[in-house]
């Protein structure tokens, strides 16, 4: 059995942290749009993800914890690439102008997807 099967892994936690960041980066989009109900749901989701992430961290082995800095750097790079791709998409291809909050929200979503796919691909190699 591999180290990532059945026990808390750094890869899973990095995706969970990415999801928490995605929720937080989506916050301005809904704040600027005046969607109070969405903001309340985002707050509940962010709180739940934070609690689960902390509990997951505490269950991880020391070897898995040592992998987190590298995975978080990859997550940051993926978020940056996602934001650049979506900024380019909205600028060049989209028919309507998008505000910064929409670009950041969509870019974070693309970045998290990229990170999750690359993490899964790396684990299978």
C-alpha cells in the first residue's frame, strides 16, 4: 500500500487548502455584486474547510507534512497560471468585459483544477 492510500496525504490537504483559497478569492466577486446569501454560504464553507484542514493536518505524518511547502508552492504557481489564462481569455476572447473580481475568481478555479490534475498525474507516475 502506498503512503497516500488510507492515511492523510499532503496532496489531499493541498487541494483542500486550494479549495479554501478559492472560496476566499471568490468572496470579492459576490461582495461587489451584493449577493449577501452567497457571502453567508461562503463564510460557512470557509469555516468548515478551515476546521477540517486543521484536523487533517494534525492527523498527517511528519513525512507528509514535509511535502506541504513544495505542494503549496505548486498551488500558488497553478493559481497564478490560472489567473493569467483567464485574464487573457476575458481580454482576448470573451465578448464582455470582466471585472478584476471575476477574473480572480475564475482564475482561482482554473488554477485549483490545474493543481488537482497535476497532483493526481504526479501521484500516478
